[in-house]
C-alpha cells in the first residue's frame, strides 16, 4: 500500500491543533521516513521534539536541517537552525565551529569573532594549544586593523615550536604596520619573520617596501646582495634588487642586476626596457641606446617593433644627431622594409657620423646609400674619400641580396603603369625620371615580360617571388636556420628551380662559415639573448600556484590574481593535466571576490576548455558561470546555465530553487 503524504500531513496538523504532540510526531516521522528531502517537515519535527523536551531527537533533526541549508548555500537559514541547537546544547563545540564559519561567510564578523573566542578558550582549557592558536589566527584574520593580536599569535606559535606559523604571523603583523604607515615597526616584524624563514619572498618584498618608505634603500640593497652572495641564481631576489635600484635611481646597480637576471633567464629581457627608461630619466642617452641595442633584436623578432621604434624616437627627440640611436633607426627601418624611411635614416646617420668623426658608422651608411641611390655620386665620392683616409678595404657588396628586402613593393606600381598606359616605353621613361632605389644589375627582367605576367594574373609566380624575397630577408639578417626551413617549404610547393638552388647554396655556405667562426661568450649572450626561450618547468608553475593560494587565503586577492595569471600563462588546457582548470577556476573566484563579475565569467568559461571534465566539474563550472552572469547583470545567460545544471542534476546545490524562483518571476 502506497504512502499518502498529504493525508499524513493533515493528520499531523490536526493532532498539533488538538495538543496531541506525540501523535503529531509519529505522523511527521512517517513523512520524513518516506521523503528524507522534506526539510521543512524535518524542521517542524525538531520543534515538536524540543516542545516535549526530547533534546537528543530535536538536535538530531535540527542538525540534518542545518547541514542541508549550509550545503545548499543558505547561510542565514543554517545559522537560524544552528542557533536552535545552541539553545539546547550551549556547550557544543561542533555547533560553535559551524556558527563561526557561517557568520564569517555571511560577513557578520563580530558574531564570528565571538564564536571563535569561545572555541579558543575551550581548546586552551582542555590543553589543546595548537587548536587554540588556530582559532586565534582566525580572529586575527577577521580584524585587519588589529596588529597586536598578530604579534601575540606569533609569539605563541614560537613557544609551541610552530615556526612556519610564527613566521607567517610576524609577516602579517609587518604588513599591517606597513599599511598603517608605521614602517619602523613593520621592519622589525618582517625581520623577525625572516629570522625564521629567510627565503620567504612575500616577507622580503614587505621588508624592502618598508625600507624604501623610510628612505633606507641602501639597507634593502645590502640585505638583498647578501642573499645573492649565497644564492647567485635566485631570480626572485634579483627582481627585488632591480626594483630597489630603479626606485633609488641607481643606474649602475640596476644594470648589473638586470644583466645578471637576463643571463640566467633570457625571457626576462623586458626588465632591460625599465633600464632604458631609467637611463633616459638620468639623461644618459648613450647608455639608453646601448641597452636598447641589446634588446632590439628580441623586440623585433618578438613582434614588438612598435616598442622598439618608440624608444628610438624618444632618444632622437632629445638628440636628433645621436649616432647609436640613428644606427638603431636604420636597423628598425630595414626590419619593417620601409625603403624611404630606410634611405632617410641612412642619410641622417651619414651626416651625424661625419659631424662626430665616427668613420665606421659613416662608412656603413654610405656603403648602403650607394646601393639605394646609385646615381647620386656624392655618396660614392665620399665613400672613396673615407677609404683613402682610413685605409678601408673595398666592400664586397651583394647588391642582389640587399635589393631583395625592398624590391617587391616597387614591382606593383610599374605593372600598374604598364596596364594603364599599355606601352613599356612609358614605364622606361618613368624609370629614367625617378630612378628605382636599387637598380637591377646584371640581368634585368624585361618590362614586357612583367606586363605579360601581370596581365595573365599569374598568382603562383607572385607568391614564389614573395617567398623568395622573405628568404633573402632571413639571409640578410643572419637567420640561417629560418632561411633553410623556408627553402625546404618553397621547394616542396614549387618544385626544383634554379633560383632555389642558388639560394640554397648560398645559405649552406653561410651556415658553414658561421659554424666555423662561432664562439659563444657572455657578451654574445647579452647581445643575442632571448632567441631560445627556456620552457617553464612544473616547479615554476607549482611555486606560483601555491603562492597565489597563500595570498588568497590571507585576503590579498589582487596579489593572488596577479600570481594566478602568471601561473596560468605557463600551462595549457590541452597539456594533459588539471593545472589550467584549477588555476582558471580560482581566478574566476578571485574576480568574483573583488566584484569583477564579467572578468570572472571569462575565467570560468576558459576553465571549460579543459577536455575530459567529469559531470561534477562541469556542473560546478556551469553553476559558477550562472552566478557570475547574474552578478554581472546578465539574467538571460545566468538562467541558461542554471537550466543546464538543473537538466542534468536537479539536486546540485540550490539550483532547483533558483530555477523555480526564476520561472515564477517570468
């Protein structure tokens, strides 16, 4: 015979109205026995047990109800039920612990502190010192303005032999002193922490910050250099040391530290850009150009040509005739293949180098200009004069190789004129009137042939010429490996051609020459660093990930976000691990904590990119996405994700009640 829940509920209500509490209890017990998820009835059953002074049964019912509400995220309802239990069992440690956590979650800090103090006193009375200290730690975290409690907590941890917790408490005290402007006390607290944990990066950072605020940067530098003597390859310490030197305007010290860092890990080359800014601030243009020269290859190869141009322009704005900066400008114009800018830069370099008696730079500029402007005899005459004055050898200039970098853009206008005018004679007249920057030597291509090819629309030949041009560019800039790879690709696409064979022989000869002459030195590394980045290790990721978690637990959410972002840049959703998933998920929670719901949406969505997520992980991310969309003011997408969770798991958290409430609204 099936159970009639409606009838049982009516009978129970009737018994209650008649004062027959025991009979009502029996009916309600039957209801919850058949439907354990009926939390409302379970709560009423607890109330009836309490009315009959059956405390044990009442507490049992209330605990089930409270745990359900807490699990589903209804903190206020759970608190109300736990308070019922507290009235029946005032000395219950379990209930005090639950209430402390729930009040903390709800943001009711004074109530949370009261329950944590009750727990701390209980543990102290029963001789459980470590547990008591854990409660005092929670109290300290609840009151960010109370510094004394952190110091007291640290001393207590020391007495109990808990050195790591003591160091953390001293560091927290130092941070609070620093935020309140009491930097002297902050230094003392940080030093106490470092005596226990000398390699704690967060504490070191706080100590350096406090020293800087007191105007004692030299003390900070001395401290960091002492660590580097023992650990010369510690990148984190080098970062702190560089920042100290930059903040204090110590260019020499900053350069030494930056170069040491870059030699250890070339990917840190952006620190060189900070150094350029420091030299410009000190109006030391020569040093700024020298450092820019060291980092220019990486900037150009790394797709940051605009940054390189900006730094060059900044130097030349202060001194338009600065020879090292003009040398870099020539290099930049060659890289971006802007022929007109390249010519102007060469002319500027030649004029400035002559004015400053820089014969080598003037000779370099002139040797390029005689190719770019072969009909302007003043360049060749001055070059011959220089050779005679200084005994320079004759240059073995490869005109064809030089021409490859700029020749392609000039072809299209010529073809366009042929098509419009229909006469190769017209094109030849234009050529005589405005000479091409780089003349075609021994075997010029007939103009009529170009016209015919353009008319025929031979896209393959245009692509072949373009690809061949890119190889010439690689050769010109000594990227022999890239050139060899590009040759193989072109040969696979277009087959064997005489042009390809010629370039292939040239690359092979250049590679052999480079291999026989190559001898790597520290200076080579400084000038050519970063062309082979080191792959991040698991240890790098783990260090950043756990540091970010520590920041998050200490309430330093902005710092946690920064470190989580550094950690996630080292991994991929397709690397076969759950590292990307965990990091993206925590980033989402951090952004929710800071009130940036739209940014949280981005990271929860990125976490879904991880393959092979199980149901619980997927449902959890959908739920978090819905919550984030809701907070971001996007109820449509929020409802969509809540429904996705509801469709697959109706019991997941409070999704059922959320979907019902939204349906009621609509």
